[in-house]
C-alpha cells in the first residue's frame, strides 16, 4: 500500500482538501444572545484555523428543540444563516474548507430550553448526565438533565424535516457540506442504542429499527444537498451518559453498510470525549474499512505518529484534532515542522466568554 501522509492533498466526497488534518468540532458557546447567532469573533476564530484541510464547526442546533446547552449557535433562523455566512466567507478567503455540524441533543438538554419543560428522546429515560446552562445571574453551571418526553411518530418526521432544512440552510450559508452529529449520546446515538431506545415501533427494538432514524435523517439531507456533501459522526466505544450498550458497534457497522450503499461521503469516529477514551480495537478499524469505502475520519488523542501509522495502514483517511487546535491556531504548521505546541491556558475560557482564550492564542513567528 502506498504511504500516505497528513500533509498530502486529498478529497472528501466532492470537497478538495489541501491536507488530511481536520479541525474537530468543538463547542465554544460564544454565539450572540438572544438568538444564538454566529458572530464576527467566531468568523475570526475559524479563519485563524483555516490551515486545516477541513474545519468542522462546533455542534449547531437544527431547531430550538435541538438545543441542550447555553449559547450554542443554531442554523434555523435567517439571522443565524447570515451569521454563519461571515464564518464561511472568512474561512474560504483563507483557502479553507468548512462543514456545519448539525446537532439535535435529544435528552441531553434542560427544562429551560423547552416551552413545556421537556426535552425529547426516543424513550422517556433520563440520561443520568448534566448539561452546561447559564443561570439568571449570567453564570454557567452544570445542571442535571430531566426525564425527557418520548417522541411520537409525527414528532420524528418533524425532526427529520428539521435536519433537512438545516442542511439546506447550511448550504445557503456557504458551507462546503454538513456533518450530522450521531455520537456522544445525542439524539441519533440515543436511537442507535438499546440503553436509551426502548421503543416498540419501527424506530426501536431490532437492529434494523434502531438504525432507521439515522438512515432517514441522512437520506433526507443527502436528497437535499447531495450524499457527496453529507457525512456522519459516530462514537461506537463511548459509554458515558447512560449509553453503554455492547451492541453499539453492531448498530454502527450496520449503519456504515447502509452509508456505503448510499454514497455518503464520510464517517467520522469520535474515539474520545474528554476522559471517556477507550481503546479502539484494530479489528473494528479493519471491519469498518472493509464495510465503507468512503472517507473515514478519526479523532481522539491523536499524535502525529499514531495518525501516520493508521493512514499508512489504509484504515483511516483523515485525522481530526480537537484540543490542540484551541491553543495552536497554526497547528498544522507546528505539527509538520515539529515546532513547540501551546497548551490551553485557562479551561474556564473554553465555554462562553470573549476573545480571551479564543482568538488571542498567538501564531508562531515565521522564523522560530
Ligand atoms: C471544548 C470542546 C468542545 C467539544 N465540542 C464538541 C462538539 O460540539 N461536537 C463534537 O462532535 N465533539 C465535540 N468535542 C469532542 C472533539 O471533537 C474531539 O472528539 C475530542 O476533543 C477528542 O479529540 P482531541 O483529543 O484531539 O481533543 C469537543 C471537545 C472539546 C475539547
């Protein structure tokens, strides 16, 4: 097999990339209030990081119902589309490519985001988890997720329609495509797993039924914007948030086989979410590669060495980095030239706030 490299050009579906380094999606909670609207500061932040071959935005709610955390941006209003246009223009001016990460949190939400006080989910089961919510004094805190309301059949059709419209909005905002957030215990993941999905209709029970919702979302989106601009993020080995289902891998491989038949552009594995970072068995990588011939992206505690090894073995095509991009806007250059990496100086600036800890991390000087 030909040796591949992080710094070679490639493509994902219809999108040409200048290297194989992806900036992983990272929530930074800096949208303008009220309205959850992307800002000029967000455009600057993403533009600074446009030396990545591909940027995937922070998770972005497809509807008011899809929100679970304070100050996350949406892509369901005209103001939000206009806000995102600033971001995509800034990234494209810097010769970058950018996808919108489409998000519905399902039960990972809080009363305060819902007129009836109830988040929605496949089944009325609490995730035993917390979300970040800004209180009436303007202070962000982690709060428990309540027991959600079970989605009706017609609610599910509405959510699928919301995903489709959000993808259309993303293209109107100038994105190169979309990534559906199907991991980390959010709505799509909640349908995939038996721990969170106890439904008795065609969206629950058997493996085929549990993957149906993800398939219908991807189908609706790819019909609207093209499969070659549509991908999905999945987290087969993550167990937190009440998601520990030993059959999760089977569901994900079944979905991957379906993605193959539909020409979905990519599958993105979230291998670590904070400390929930189990080892991915190599056998799983080989099975996924044998199942899916589109682009495979991986993320989670990657080093250059680990990335190059898996690229060379042909089991992955692109490698995403999250935390390194927070403090190193010029991360690809530092990686390539083996230059010093900065660390996150103050974790309190990760979620919410100003330019501090956001756009004020410096680039390295040209000569170092
Ligand atoms: C501050 C922060 C916010 C994150 N927000 C998201 C998100 O919005 N969507 C998502 O899919 N993953 C999110 N993640 C997970 C990252 O995309 C990535 O998978 C994780 O950080 C592991 O990669 P790393 O070890 O290179 O940081 C977030 C991670 C961090 C650190």
